[in-house]
C-alpha cells in the first residue's frame, strides 16, 4: 500500500530516489540524456564569483537555469557574452538547440537580441507578470 507525505524539506536521499527513478525511466524511453552541468562564471579581481550563468546540457539541448549579472555590470552586453560562451560550449558538446525562461521583460529583450524566440508563455507567473519560454537553434 502506498502512502503520501507532503513536505517542504525533503532529504537528499528522497530526492535522489525520485531523480534516479525518473532518469532510469527516461533512459528506457528515449535513451540517456548525457546531462552535464554547464556554468560560465563572472569573477571579481579577487577571484570571487559575483555572477554568471548556470545550466546544463541534455538530449542535445542547452538549458540556462540561472543567469545573474551584478548591477555594476548591467547594460554592457554581459548577458549576451555569457550566453555566447555557454552556447559555444553547448555546440562543442553536440547540442543543436538552447532554451531559457524568464518573467523579466528586460531579460526577455536581452535574450531576443541574442537570437532567441518565444515559444510559450505562462500568464500570471508570478502574479502580474508572464513567464516567457524562449529557444534558439545552435
């Protein structure tokens, strides 16, 4: 008999069980994802990470999960530079496409300047904004 537990603080082992089970299912259905982390870091002069891009490649796609640029570096094309570096590495890994999502109108414009195009929207996520999903052929 199955039981449900709702929690806001699952332990690492519980999450691993879900992730490993899903990965095994997906491997059987569509083949291995070859998921591999990808980060492009911005470091200050002391070597401390102050921003950058974090995501992964899987099934021939680059997914950018986080992209953060410190205030002092905004407005100078830094988002484009980060995406260009990540896309270069994704191509080297054999990726044919990239995708990203945002609810920031400023970020949306930056991504579109880099050649990303909208393929989906989720209204009121968060309330009063629209989460935009964008993709790009590499």
